[in-house]
């Protein structure tokens, strides 16, 4: 099953990735990161299709996709 990782301390919490995930698998992490932002995290247990929309839209290259 494909999955993603998020570089938590690089994420500025712009939420663009959440808006493009067709499976709703990216959610806001309540814990602040070192930038003082709420980063996003991957919701496990869903069905990631490895489309990489999230990685492509991220302006800070925080997301890596594993197929
Ligand atoms: S690769 Fe596609 S399905 Fe998987 S988390 Fe990213 S946008 Fe969602
Ligand atoms: S698009 Fe990138 S910077 Fe924006 S919330 Fe998603 S992972 Fe963070």
C-alpha cells in the first residue's frame, strides 16, 4: 500500500496538501512544530493511492510518497 511521510518541522501548515488529497488522508497535527505551526500528518488506515498530488502541491517539498 502506498504511503507518505511529512517532514514535520519544515511544514508551515498551509493545508494545500489536505485540499488536494482525493482520499482525505492528510490531517492537521495538534502538536506545534519548531516553526510554531500546526503541521500535517498522514492518517493511517486509509487507502493511499500514491497519486502524489500532495507532494506536488507542497510549496516546501515536505512530503515524500512511497509506492
Ligand atoms: S499520495 Fe495521493 S492519496 Fe496518498 S496522501 Fe498524497 S494525495 Fe492522498
Ligand atoms: S502543503 Fe506542505 S507546507 Fe503546506 S501543509 Fe501540506 S505539507 Fe505542510
